C-alpha cells in the first residue's frame, strides 16, 4: 500500500514537471511582450538581468554606436537596447535551457515565479494569482457543498422510484443539464434573474460593497457551476444504486427481515459509494475548469479571470499564465492522486498495487 | 398440480405428428432473413421511442443547418447598421401582439416643443410620432448633469478649484444681445439690482471667499462688487462699488478663492430686477448658466471646474415600431451623384418631380413610390473646369432604397450588425456541426491507429504508449490553450489544437480495449496460421468486430467537441466574426453559436432574444445529440444500457 502510494505520487510528480516544463518551453518560443510603459520596461529589464534571464552589456565604441544608430549593425534578435548618448545598453536573452534552469531554481529555492509584465506590471506573478485565489476557492467549495447532497439525493430518489414519474422527471432534467454547456446555463441565469427579474446582482460586486449583496451575488455563480455537476452525479448515483438494488446480497438482506429502508441505507448505499467517492473528488477539477467561464461571465475577480486576462491578444503575460496553469494543473493532478487512493480506502476489496 | 396433470392426460399421442414425416432432411434455406449485427442494432434502436423522437429532432436540426442558410433570402453577410437590434417579428404571432417588432425605449430626452397640450406628453426629437405606440408613452422627470443638453433645466452649477490652484473664474458671455447670453443691464433710475442665489457654499479654507465682479463701463476694468463666505440669496446694488455710475451694462464674473480643492460653490441663479416689471430682466440659471465660460488660463494659479448639478430633464419611455422606423424615411447627408442618377434611371416611371419652391431649383420632392422622398439640396459642390461635382442631401425611404419590397419578418430579430439572427443561428449551427464532425474524424483517425497499435502489439509497446497517452490526457485544457494562443494567436489553429490534443485519447482507449478483447480469438489465430500479416489481422479481422463500440464512442464525442468549441469561441479564443475557416476545400464562416452568444452577452437587458434563441438552439442540439448517441450505444452494446 505504502509503496503504491509512493509510486503513484512519484508518477504524478513527474507528470506535473513534464507539463510545467513543456508549458514554459513553448511559451518561451513565442514572441515576448514586455511592459508597454517605458519606465516599467526598463525596470523589468533590470530585473531580468539581475535574475539572469538576460545578458546585459554596454557598447561604448563610438563607431559601433554610430553604426547601430544608422542601423548598419543590427542588434541581435530578441534583444532590447537603450541608446544612452555615450553608450549603447543591450539586453539579450540567454539560451532557453539556461533560462529554464534559472526559472526552476528560483521556484524551488525562493518560490519565485517571475514578475507580471502586463497585468500588474512588475508585481510577483504568484502574488497576482494568490490575491485572486480566495474568491475562486470559496465559490468552488460552495458549489461542492451544494452539488454533493443534491446529486446524491436526486440520484437515490430516482433509483428508488425507478421507472415511475419521479425517475422520468429526474432523468429528463439530467439529460437536459448534462448536455447544455455551463456558459449557456450561466448566461440564461444571469439574464433571467439579474436583468429581467432583477432579483440578484447582474455582476459580482466589488469588494468594498458589503453585506447582503455579497451573499446574494454568490447564488448565480454557484448555481451555474453546480447544475451540470448535479446532473452528472445524479445519473451516476442512479446507475450505481439501481445495480446494487438488484444484487443478491440485497435480496438476502430483505429475506433476513430488514425493511426496505434498512436494506437500502445499510447495504445498497454503502456498496454504491465505491465508484461515487472518487467521482466526487475528481469532479472538483471539473468545477474548477468550468469556473473559468463562469467567472468571465459574472465578472468575478478570481483566478480564471486572471488567466483569461493574461491571455489577452498580443499582450500575453507569460509568467502569470505559467503560474495560473501551474495552479490548475497541480490541483487537477492532486485530485487524480486522491481518486486513485480513495478506491482502496472506500473498498477494502481493492488491493492497491496488487499484481495479477 | 392436479390441473396440469389433467392437461397432460388430455393430450393423447394421436394428436402429435412429426413435422418431417416422410421427408428427407436436407439443408433448408431460412424462411426469415438473417439479422446481421447492424440490423439487430437498428431494431433495438427503434424500440426506444424517446430516443427515436430525439433523433428525428436532431435530424431536423441538421437538415435545417444545411438548407436554411441556402434557402433563406435574408441578409446575413452585409452590415446594415440601420437594421441593428431589431426585435423578433413573426408572421402570425405579430397579429396577436406577440413578437410584433415593437421595441421598448427608455430614458429618451423629450423635445419640449412636441408636448401635446391635450395629453401633456412629449416625445423625443429623434423619433417621429407615427412610429410610437401612443398608449405606452409615459413622461417622467429624471436628473441630469449634462451641460450640453438644453432640455436639462433647473438645478445648480458647481464651481470648484483644481488641486494646487488658488482661484477660479467664470464669466457671462460678452456682447451678444441676440442669443440668451446677454449683458446684465441695470440702472439706478429704475432701482435695478442683481439677485444672486447661492444654494450651497462649502468652504474649509479659512481665507476662502466667493467674489462677484462687474465692469463700470463696457471696456472698463473688473471691479469687485460683492463677496461672501456663506450661502443665501443676496440682492446686490453695485452702483457705489463701481464708482457711482448710474447705469451698468456689464458681463458678470464670479470667482471662488480657496486653496482647498474640496471647496465648492453651488450657484443656483443670477437675476436682474427693476421696478418696471415683475419678471427678471435678466436670468441665468441651469443650462444658461452652464454656458458661462470658465477662464482657463488667467494666470498659473487659476483653474478649476464648472459643472451642472442636479438638473432635471423630462424623459419619455415608450414602445415604438422598430421595423417601420428602420425601414421608414431617413436623411442621407451626401448621396453620390452617380448613385442618384442610377436610381433616377431605374425608377424613371415612378419618380416625378414636384417643385417645393419654384425659385429654388435644388429643393424638390418626388411622387409616392419613389425611393427618394425629397431632395434638400446639393452638398460638396466642386467645380473643375466646366464640370460640376457634387452630392445630394436627400430624404429617402430605407426600404425602397435597399430593395425591400415590403417590411421583412426577421423571425429572431437582427444582430448588432443588422443581420438576420435566424439565418445566422443556422449558419452558426452548420459551422459548429461541421467542426464537430471534422474534429471527431481527425480524433477517430488518430485514436484508432494509436489504440490499434497499442492494443494489438501489447507488451512494452503498449506500456510506453499508455504512459504517453496518460501524460497527454493529464494536460489541462488551460495549458494547451495558453500554448496555442501564445504561439498562433486566437483563431482556428488554437481551436483545432485544443480540440485534437486531448480529443483522440478516448477513442484510443476504447480501440485498445476492443483489440485486447478480440486479438486472442480463434478466428484471429486461424487467420494468422493461414499466413495473414499484421495489417490484415488488424483491419480485416479485429477492427470490424470492435467497430460498433468505436462508432458510438466517436459519435458521443461530437457533442463534446461542439461544447468545447462554443465555450472557446464564447471566450474569444476560437473563431469569430469576419474569419473564415478553410478545411479540405470547405469554406466556413467564422460564426458559430458560441460567437453569437458572446455577441449577446452585453445586451442582456434590452435584447434578451440575442441570447435566448442561440441558447435554445444549442441546447436542443446538445440534448438531442447526446440522446442519439446514448441510443446508439444502447443499440450496439445492450450490456451497457443505462450506465454512463
């Protein structure tokens, strides 16, 4: 068991490193977008130099400077230069492999993910993300607490009332909500309750607005996030419980004299939990991915919005992109790891890491 | 038990005979046709009526997406800004008052000259009365702070000093007796005095003061006549302060002296009264006073702001016939002469000139039925040599000018660019569907080959390929998206990249399972013994047996592709207006349902139909597609029925 956990953790770690490195390398191949403001750009260049991402040298030969001004000598590719009257200051990037090493070293030793170049210029990229994390996590955990009881409840109800009208109604709802993309659901929700009926805020309120509005503003995004997830969980729960309800050990339980309720709660539910618990853990990743779109629609200042903003056309903020994708990837992989392990905890029959 | 025995006893052996008594037994042909794999699936498919119904609707949607863009004569290509945001108008329903093309307008400033004495209701100057649904017309007052709007009456004007400045002036306009900005004129003989109404004076600086200046003569020097540090209504007799003059004809200058930028003075009005009449002879308040001009650069210490505050404007809200308005008469400021001449030739029969004023040869009207209603004159006249170049300023009928014989029915309204939303939606559906099919086809091609190799060879090959696909499958879509966007920018490359990178893994997994299931079967062994190569075994023996599951997985992946595509397009990372997709000779417009929904996002309040209809269509498409896919899976693989 311990060895299995170790191997899985190791594998997940390797995958994480591969994904992050790949992301870093590909983004390095794309054209750079330094800060637009000249002062901020200079400060950024100095930082790049002190961190070792760029080499800096001075060109003091009068003739060379003249030639550079006349553009007879072209400054090396991808380099920045500053004409300082008597000298030419040139910043040129070091090889990507060297940059990669510095990047990884800085993250491991100082948790330094570089600075933002466009969003909050020259702020540490991780700070940019960290200030937005609470909102996103709050929403997603709220959605989790809404969707788990509802999904289980509806699924169990549908299974117990199989092929009656309750089951048919629930199945229809499941079919509808599992199919419609969540941004469509969210847009329609905002339109109906925000704009037409005016019951709830049309947009996520700013932080300084306090009280009741902040709570009311959580309703729509949580609903928008959880509709699809509820439908998925309901369908799975229904399928699992239906299967268990027809099994022989349940018949045995009934013949022993247990009531239908006792048999369902003690035997059917427990056994159907085996595939459900991992699904619930895994669904957190799905919620988090979906919240990118929801945040965008409702104007929520969360990590998803940061990610989308850092991907603004021709103003890409690579360090923020890197740190936010790292955030999503890490959470996703941890969830996968938990899913793998939860099988063994929920169902003792599954022996983890067992050889055939 | 007893009963059964009796039945048995009742059947005596004589009642039985052998079917083939006296016949020779040969191989006989089946009397019924054999039921193959696909036919069997078809029978099972037809049993579930709900799914058949969903499949029929899906079929209709697909048919619609092919036929409607071809058959519809409405415009979905050219921008027509005058037709932007027209509400839905549906033929039969319009007679009942639903979807009749009327649109709600709120917060429209009323033109005070249009107020009807009977009802007391006014309408805005921009909207002719014949288009307004009069029983819905309402007038109400609302606050305004717009110094350029003449209808914005009453309220105060606020004077305040900029940061790091010590004073600010405003002055009434100089010699211009014709307009409302006239000189203040008062004389001692008629007991003339100035009445100054200061609504509020917020001073925090201890040396702050509010001053009023006049000029003793028209071109004299500014002289202080009054100053205060408190609000109130003041009567000012300026004769003494001005050095004993008996009559004053002057501009007025008001000055706020303070070092605090938070200090301000709210001036309500400046009036001049005399004993000859009750009414003020001079009145500046609200809008008039907003046109006192602020002296910007008297010196380096001077500067501030002069703003309207708390004015009131009469506003109207009403429903109006958006279609009649859009297709009605409108002014074209400059119609090129060539266009005019072409129209004159085309409508030679219907357009007859009626002179409005015989003396003015450039102003005439046309008879009814002519696209041009009235010619107001020539503009931009340039004479080069003997030829005269000019354009016409005309009033024209939009419908006739643009070739609409009658006002069209835009079933779902129009988009922000004046295109028919109904046609756009179907074009968008076509794009989404084709993209879905194409991407799925690519995914299937990659997935089947990958899964086949992995499953067929097994062992270390399988192990390595499995690890690889696991790692690729673990990449979140955000990572793929950011890489593609950074390298290629938003557009079709990024869209295809994101859809394909993670799309093939599902198909590969299913194919691999199918290969594991069938590769050990006897018929495969037999074929191999007969000398069949790997290719033959894979494509002729194993793949056809697993094809049912592979097909259903593939079809079930299409709605997923549409889902992702619309989400990315909605976020602005996929395709968009104006782009075209070129795939294998197919040319698709960049409009997809996601793009349309993205357009509607900022118009949720007044144009909800821009969101409702695309949302409805994509919902129907996704629901029916999923039901169809599930039905297909149940039919091909009854063992999986009811599960995920």
